[in-house]
C-alpha cells in the first residue's frame, strides 16, 4: 500500500455496502466486530457451529448458519476462530464455498505468515488485527474513541482489495484511532514476541519482587496490593499510552522519580537483550509455529496449565483475596492430566520435569 497509516478519511463504506459479510466465530472478537459492522450499516451474518455462541448470535438478532453455509452466502468473510482449529476449518468449510474473488479477513497474521494456511490466489486475502480485546473493540466503537489495528493486503484478486480493507476498517471502528500497515509476518512476530519475551520477563520481575518482600516478612496482602492489586500499575500503563513513556514520570512524586532513575542503573547488565533476541529468532524462523502445530505440544500445554494452578503465587493470591473479601476465580483451574496423557508424553518427561520444577519455584 502507498502509505502505512490510515484514518477515518481513508475508508469509504459505499465500496462494500451492497455485499454480505459473514463473521465466522461469535466469540469475543467475533461478536464485537459483527455488532460494529451492523451498526455501521452493513449486512452481517454469522457462521458458527451449533453451540451457545450461535445461540448468542441469534439472540443478538443475527441470522446464524453453519460455517460452510455462511461462507457460501457471503462476499466478505471474517475468520475469527482460534489459530489451532483454523486450518481444518478453512480447508473443509471455507475454501470450497467462498465465492470467486471473495475476500477473507484474518484477525492475525499467524496462519498465513507461517504457511499453515496456503495463501489463495483466487481470493482477496486481508488482515485486520485489532490491538484491543473484543470488549474494548465494542466499547470504543460506542464511545467513538476507536482502537489501533494492524492491517494488510496479502493478495488482491478483485483489484479492489485495498478499498475493501479500508472500508471494513471504517466499519469496525478502527480508523477512528488509526490502522497501521504491517504485513502478516510482522504482525505475527510482534504478537508472539510480546507474549513470549516481554510478558514472561515482566512476570518474572513481578514475581521476584513479590517473593522478595513476602520472604522478608512484609504482610502478604500489603505486598500484593502494592505490586498490582491496587490497579496503580494499570493506571500508569494507561498514562504511558496517553502522554508517553518518559513524560508520565512527572505524575509521580520527586522521591519516586529519583529512586527509580538512580536505581535503574543497577539492572542494566541483566541478559534480557540476549534472551529476547533468541526468542525473536525462534519466532521469525517459524520454529515456534512448527512446534505449536504438533499434537504433543497441545498435550504439553495441558500439563503447563496444570502446573500453573499449583504455583506458590497462585496459592498466595487466593489466600490474600480471601482475607480481603475479594471474589476468587477458578478460570485457570485445570483437570489433572490423565494417565493416558502422561504415557503419551513419557518421551518428554525430562522436559516436563523441568517445567514442573520451574512452576514449583513460583
């Protein structure tokens, strides 16, 4: 595309107003984007398997069909289902039924970037990847704030792919904030790097801080409130986004600013860059995607989730929440892996043992 940042003036809804948009998957993103597009005046239908999500779509007033039927009825298809089931769904239900020169919109670059799904040359292949959870996509549409998205045209079979992309961006509300042209591979790598490098590194720092204070005798509830439960950190992050990473320091006391700036140098030699570069290379090479596509990795994931529920921090936080009369959640509770699971992953027992010991530490 000839420029890389797009705003409200770049989208024209008339380009797509006469067509039918099918949203495949009525989860958090699917529901939010479908509602936004309908409110923008587009004809939207839903494709979903027969479950509670499909019932929710019908309750919201949408015509809901099987995935293959919805595909056959639409001109533009939003593929908003989990990465791990997308390939089979695409091959079996979507590819054979989509109209020639129809458009497929991905919400992530992952499956195209790492050749899990082959790029169809007979369809427009587009990406609109919101940098916002589904609830935020809907809320910021209603408040007229908008949200950032990464967007791209991977294949232009119709000759109008860019115009369609920007019209769809306008319809879901992202142009009110800004859409940035980032190719499929770049989007996927940025997303995975944030999850695999920054997130774990930040988590390690947070947990180390908590245990340093708890082990030194400071009250558990006070430590957790100071570190994250007060929501001060989320407020600080919000201000970083609004006024800038450096400028937001002026919102803190002089004592806070001096302490942070003068002590920051003590952490300068941490080997973060080396570790993060290693993770980045693993993602860019496709090694992570290849690993995640294996059946054994899905089983490994089940064990990792199970180990996480047994961590020290999870037990401490549950205790603190109870003492503070806060609601507790069991969203991360997992069934213990079965004997069959353990036997199938027996060849990975050394690796799993390492993970188990790591999670016991935290």
